[in-house]
C-alpha cells in the first residue's frame, strides 16, 4: 500500500523535476492537474472538505510506500529541486494550514544529512 502526500509549493516550480525525500528514500513529485485533484478528493477526506478553489492551491503530489514511514520513529521529509550541489535546493513546502517549512542553508542541511547518515549506519549495524 502507498500513502499519497499532497504539497502546496510556491509558484515557479511547475516545470522542474522535484524530488520528495522520505528518510533515505527518494520519490518523484508529480504536478497536480485538475483531474488528479478531483481524483485525490475522492480518496482524501481532508481534500474533499476543501472548496475547489482552495484545493487548486495543492500543486504537487507523491506516492510513497507505507514501509517508508516506520511506526516506531520519526522520518525526515523534504522536497528538493535540481541543483549543482549533490543536495539540491530546499523548497518551501506547504501543509493544509498553508504554513511553510523554511528553507535551510546548505551548510545546515549538509550537517543534518551527515548526522542522519551516521545515525542510519548506527541502526543498520
């Protein structure tokens, strides 16, 4: 089974190849169309409750296997766009309330990723 996550991304990202990172796994973000938003409203009660105009604010979605969300710990989630660095650029990602996740500097992201990799190695030993 899969979870479908929906995102409100700032305008200007409609033609870029975006990637959702869930822990160490990567998933392509797909741009919503009118048809995919209507289909999503049929299976997602939160989206179904929104007026059609509000639903249009959701610009992208990704399907992620349930096993990428462990029940016994938190999982880091981020959206990136293509970039010259190996990390990519963090984008603001909105939630149902319209709040945004602030972009972090590359240095902070690298440090966090290095720590995350060390933790993954520790748990995989």
